[in-house]
C-alpha cells in the first residue's frame, strides 16, 4: 500500500521532488536501499507477472527451475521474523497469489514448491520478505 502510494505520488512530481518523496518514504518506513522495494516502486527493472495493492510477482533473475517466481509483499517486511499477527491476512493473500500464479502458468497439476528462506542460515539473501515459487522440474525430497 505504502509503496503503491509512493509510486503514484512520485509519478506526478518533477524529478527532484520525486527523489525527495522516495527519500522520505525510505527513511520513514526503514526500507534502506532495498532492491525489491525499488522493483515494486517501478524504479528497478523486473519481469512482473502480477501486481495488486498488496503483492507483486516477478521472475527470479537467477532461475533455479524452469519456472521461478518471487511472490513479494509490497510493504517492506525484512523477513518472516518481523511478521506480526496483524499480517495474517497479507500472508494468506500471498499464498493465494502463489496458487493463482501456479494455475495461470500451468504448473498446478504437476506440482510446485513454495519456499521462504529466513535469516542467514536459512539462505536469505534479500531482506525483504518473499516466497519462491519453483516448478517445471521434479524437486528432490526436502529430508
Ligand atoms: P533469497 O535467497 O531467498 O533471499 O532469494 C532472493 C532471490 O532474489 C534470489 O533467488 C535472487 O536470484 C533473486 N533476485 C535478486 N535480485 C533480483 C532482481 N533484481 N530481480 C529478480 N530477482 C532477484
Ligand atoms: Zn524492501
């Protein structure tokens, strides 16, 4: 919602004011220089397949499977560790977006894997909460 407002507000402003708006939002909402926030704000390139007021879905730049999507909340939440009780509906929305993308991409019947890496040992490299959707090849059992 915030990123969405930021994007639309900034679009109608001259460049120097637009930079000021983005600077304010980054400081106010503790976004730092987050690549996913920049993608969501339309400031960095990405192959976006879906977006609404809560979630953006784009292709992973280094695909680990024939279909590799990232399902990302538009609001900057660093990781699952920072998720709050009041974010329950947002997470349900992310899961439903994943299910819909799987169906749209035609991988729902064969199957797919959803992954949320959390923290350093969890393999998280981008500290903006996201869900990986992997499909298009057999996945090894986790255990
Ligand atoms: P994780 O390791 O779970 O934090 O996943 C981060 C993912 O983001 C990795 O699979 C990266 O390949 C992907 N990634 C990093 N930068 C970009 C980008 N600019 N556009 C799309 N995907 C990216
Ligand atoms: Zn972010």
